[in-house]
């Protein structure tokens, strides 16, 4: 429904973290051997559905070209959403 980046490893059937770790090790070794500066940034969008506004999620789906039916389902799911803790 929504195209993913080929490096996406979460929530899909793939080799997982080991492939990305091997890639990172290769990049670090190459930078060291060539005496080149290297910056590494890890971004963790933990619990994104809890912390990102629902309208932002819908907008991102639209920008990524998600199927309009899926976007409609998501809109309906978030419409008048409330939660009670007892």
C-alpha cells in the first residue's frame, strides 16, 4: 500500500538488523582505512503512533503514494478516537 525504502528492516520479512550491522561495519572500516571523517546518526522513532499526530501520519501516507482506500481506513480509524484507562 505504501512504498518502503529498500533499507527498511522493521515490520517486514527480511534479513533484519544483521544485514544493516554488516553494512555499518563495512562503512566504518572503509572510512578508517581511507582516513576519512565519518558521522553516524541513529534515529529511533519509538512508539511513533503514540507520539506523532494522526494528521501527520495521514499526510505522510498521502505523500508516499499509499492506496487511497488505505488512507480512508486510517482516517476512519482515527476519527473521533478516544481512550479510557480504568
